[in-house]
């Protein structure tokens, strides 16, 4: 329908007093009415004719100029139904299909718990990576509609934006690109500017706000030519669009505007960058020897003096050639062939470094990057970009200042520092003297072990690089104060233990990595903080193969990481890790640290101090660092140790000879380690009164009654460094038995009476309160009243580990020892060899 805006009659001055009376007024008004009626009739007829003509044609409108091979999105094909899908069957057509060769699509943003909707040529496209708060990027093949790639990411940080841009950059030029949000996604100017290269433009009013967005575009499509819509998420209905799009022949991909598409990524690839002036040997007086390449680098004396770069006789940067200019200019040379594969300019004065970071991360080991600045390049050059240049061999990048002139030639994996680098600093805010160098370049950079301007020893560049990539998941590990801090082993202060096998290759330390990377980070920090630890001893068993982020985290600590062959469940994973570690080492001992563990400062010192017990008494097979009864009500002596029956869990030191034999048992290791391994062997081990580790557990994850009893109650844990263990007697069998008998004989002896648990508990607690505070206490249980439930009752009474149908923990020959308010308390069963008859 054609809408007409009638004229303002007040401006016609149809006033009988000013225009000749009433008769003239009536004549003028009648003429106006006739004119309007005739004009409206003519336009309606013309519009109807155009509609009829359009509906009889199967070709799309021809008044829109498109480059060959690109999507026509400005208008849907006449005859296609815009709302062509039933809600009950999201991708079912209604009665009016798209005219061939066009096919239908439907795109809808996700909202609430409803994921985004994408229907493509009658097929419902399932999104595998989409989740609330993310932007999903789909690359769809032009011929068969196959999903070539899918990536979902938030858009609220440089890391997430880099992920989205990397996905866009990797798409083919002849593919469809579909983008859709799920719930509110914050949009940044950086992301918005790069989305122009796939056909969309976002109004500046939406920047920094939570928006909903969909896009159907193509790489190289001019801004605004894609089909897209954006709106604020809150208070607005979810966006949705359906219609018809043409198929793309893959052969047409070569005709897409690659220049536009690639320039929006920040660089031009081989075949699309321009070549400038040819200059023999790039101006060198003599030709370069052998396969070396002649190079000329000129950074320009100010912002009006264009930069230049000549490689092998051809300028790839000069005035009006390949957008060389302010910021950082890079040409990438394929080392083996000597050909320039791509060139790029990154304005790190005016925009951020995200595209530069992606460019540098895409470099391959056989590629050489020739880099130089022009005008000003330091203002928005990120720490991550500087780190990437450092890894390419730069020794001066951290000294780059305002309007400085800098040049370097780097290579991924270079063994040391590049020999091709120069830095000139200007006076205050003036431009530095230009770099103007001509030289011959090797096809493979040799690298040098020392650098002319070494960084301070306190800088940890690898940690900085890691934190730039993954800082959001690691708490205070990546704070501003810590991300450059070195990660070095602590030194051992007690020289008497410097020759202990625990601090040498005679002990291999096996860490079972938790699923949480942050928990793993906490564990590794407390392990590296152990005085005397040698990173060469440490091996981290990780359950997920090819997990780059976790592997990079572990390597920051200089620890070795591996994935065992068998890892179907936790017990199998632990056993397989132990077997592979023993097979690949020649150590005398294995020190195991289980997942979700944090080590006390004296953890390693404690084990080293007790290691001689293996020679004192070969019947002792392990030294544990965890006390099953180490609750705040039943422990507290840092110097007290117990000889106990059973193999320890959580963290322990054991001999190779015992483990190799025990791991071969058929019934070995089928249960959780906390339930007791190697029970059939009647193992004797050593346990501390105060644990040397702490467990990090979530209450919601503890669904089993055993785990809740073991891990959810408050526990003691040593927070001291190098605590001296003052033993009254050796832990060897004979001496320990003699010491225990003597201690019981000298203790305040309590003989509680009671026929049930409550009576027994009241009697024991009353006697304990009345006993002299300076004396240890021996609780001797009456043989006539002792039965199968007595242990559960008495352990519950003293707030030890207690569960029906489970044996008490830390028993030794019918005696259970623990600490109450620094006093040693011994529960002695009637069948114990240490029992004293009345």
C-alpha cells in the first residue's frame, strides 16, 4: 500500500477573507481533491503491475550489484514465504517453498533455557558447543550444507574475542557464516569492527551492552550487505528471521573479494598482496652468498615518511603498497622457499593487539617474521603480543617506548635470541632516528644463548604468557603482582637431610592430577614450595590426553606430564599411573600424591626425616602423610607418630619392592584408595598424628556416607616448616611395642563400664575429665562387655572416624592411639597384647 502525506492546508491560505471569498475556496479545495485521487489511483495501479510482474519471475531482483559468488541477502526471492516453518516441526515448510535454486533458512537467537535455532535447507542444525551467554559461529559448506566448523565463546574478554576472530579468520571465502547468540552477550568495538568483514554492522549504541544478535553472511561481504539484526537482550522479544538464500558453487570462491576479506583480518596473503619497486639485491653492493636473502628495512623518520621493506629484490612495503604504516609491519617469509607468504600491518597505536596476537600465534616453525615499527607502535601493544615477540627471539621488545623505532627478525622455536634486532629510543615525545638497514638473511635463524639486554632474573615470561591466555581460571596465580614472579624450588635449610633419598632421583614423586586446573595449580605450587624438591623427580599423571592448557600449566613448574594407558575409573587410573612410573624409572621409592590435595610446608621434610625407618624395620612398607583420625578433636601433636596396620591413602612414601609385588595381586586396587589397598597383605605403615596434607573437597560432591565421615569434618594440618620429630622410641616392631607397654603402664588407666554405647561413652568421658592433665591416658575396655559394636561406640564417643560395619582406623595390635588436648590417649581392646589385667 502506498501512503501519501497530504499537504498542510494551512499553508494554502484557503481563507475566505484573504483569497476572494467562499467561492474561490471551494474551487481550490475541489481541484486539490481531484489531484490527490488521480495520483493515488495511478500509483496503486503501477504498484500492482510491478507486483504481478515480479511474481511471474523466478529470478531474484536485478537492481542490486553483487560480486560473483556472493550471497544475495538484501531481498528474499518473490514467492518464498518469510515465515516458512511450523513451530511444531521447526524446519518443515509451509505450502509456498523457495523458488529454485534458492533454499530456505531460519535463524533464531537463544533465550532463557531455549538454545538458538538454525534450520538450513529443511534440516535442523544441532549446535554442539553453544551455551547460555555465548556467541556461536558456524561455517556451512556452500555445496552440501555440511557444518565445516563450529565455535562458541563469550565476548567479554580479549581471550574470548580472540577465539571468535580466530574462528572467522579460519573460514573459507566461499562458505556461509552463521552467527547467533544465546541470551545476552556483551559486544566490544573490537569485535564489531571485525564483523564488518562478514557483512554486518552494529550500531555504536549497542557497544558494551548485553545484546542478542544473528547474522547470515560470507567472508568478504561488504559491511551491511549481510542479513543480520541486533537488539538489546533484556526487555525485547527474541530475534528471528527466515527466508531464502541462493546456493554457492565452490568454484565461485576464487571470485570473492579476497582483498577486502583478508584486509579486515589485518594482513594480505600470497597472491593478494601487491609488490612494489624492484631493486637488485635490495640495494646491497654485492649479491648475498648461497641461499641467503637480501633485505632492506626502513622504519621512516616520522609519520609522513612511509616505511619500506625489500625482500629478495622486491619491496613488499613502501608508499601505498600493502597498507604499510603506523604500528607494527610484518612480512612472513617461508624459510625453505624464500617466498613471502603474507604481509600485515597492525595499528597498535589506534587499536588493540588481538589480530596481531592471532597473526603471531599462527606462525609455523619454518616461517621467518620480519618485523619493524613505523610512527608509534607501543601505546596499545599488549603484554601477550610482547611475550609472543619474546618467544620469537626478541630481547628488546619489553623496552619498546613511545615513538621508538624497533626492528627484529624472529622465528618460532628459535633456540635463544635473534641476531637481527635493533631498537632506537627518541627524545621525550619526538620520533626516534629511523632504522635503515641492508643485510643478507639466513633461511633458518641460528639463535644465540645470551642476549645483549637481559631481562631481570625476577621476570617469568612463560608465566606471563600463560596468564595472558588463561588468567580467568587461576585466581591469584595470575594477579598483576604474581604473573611475572619466578617459579623456583624452595631451598632446604636443614643440611642434615641434604643427602636423603627423598630429595634425589632415588625417589620419584607421582602426582595424580585433579580435573580442576585451579586445584592442580594449588597442588603444584605447594609441591614446588617444598624445601629441597627437585622438579626432575616429579611426574604428573593427567587423565585427559592432549590437554594443551593443563600441559602448559604443568610445564611452568618444570614438571613432567604423562597420560597412562588405562584410566577408565579413578582406581584404575591411579594403579596404571603407578605401574608406568615404576616401569620408566629406577627409583628406590615411589611418593604418591593423590588428587584434590594441598601439601603442608613440611610435607617432604616429614617424609625425608622418617625414611630411615625402612631400614630400621623392613616390615614397615609405607610412611603416610595423612591421618584418617586427624580431626581437630582427636589430633594436635606435630611430633607424634604411630605404627598402624593398613596401607595409607592420599599421600605416602613406599618402597619399590613392595609396590611391584603388591600391584601384581589379582584383587589389588579395585576400590578407592581410602577404603584400603593391599589389605590381604596385612601391611604395617607409619601415620602422623597431624596430617601433612589437606584435602580440598566440595560438600555437594560427597554423596557417600564413608566420604562424608572421612572428609567433611574439620581436621588439623601442619602449617610449620621443617618440624622436628621427637620420638620417644623407634618405630621398629620390638621397640615400639616396648615403648607402648611402658606408656600404658605409666598412664592414667581408665576402665569405663557400660552395657551400651551411650553408657560407655559417658563413663569414658567422665574418667578422662578426672584424670591428671599431665598424664597420658589408657582406656582399657572390659572384656565382658566388649563386642562387635564396641569399637564403633567408643570411636564415636571420642569423635574418631566411626561408621557402622567399618573397622576403626589406625589400629595396631588391638590398640588405637590419638591425641586429645596434647595428651596421648590409647584405646586398648581386651584382646590386645598391650592390655593390662585389673
